[in-house]
């Protein structure tokens, strides 16, 4: 029900855009977000966006990453600029509906080489 794409290998300083499309009724979706998990580390919230457009970012990505959503396409995006090796992780999208049910997409691997 969630299809993530856009990961890959990029050099430090480069950019990638992740996409996550949901087949769920967008009107039932409250929050859409991106999380990441690096090897040996816990999964952490990278950014999320509410149905009203409010956004929230991990401090270390502020100013470099931008989350957006296209309700017409039932899709959330994560534009990642000025990537650093520390951004290397598997990135997961997550949606939370108005009934507070949450759903995870499959991960997409982002690798940033130095």
C-alpha cells in the first residue's frame, strides 16, 4: 500500500529525491513522513508533514532536506540536498491515518560516498 523509490548511490554534496506513493485514500491520511535507519542504529524520524502542510525535521537535516506532499498523486517526497556520508541509511516512509493507524513502506537504500 506504500511504494517508496528514489534511493541510490550518490557522492557527498549530491542530491536525491525520494518518493512514496500510497494507495490509501489521501483524505484519510493525516501525517506522511520519512524515517531512516543506519546500520547499528535505531530508526529515527527524518521529516514529516501533516495534512495541513505543517512540517517537522530532524535537526541534522534542516536546511538540506525538504518534505512535500502531492495530495492529487497520493505521494510524499523527500528532496535531499547537500548529502553527507552520515545520511547513509535505509529510508522508510510512513503514513498515519485519521484513526491513528500507521503503515510503513518498504525501505529504500541511500548511500552517500565521501
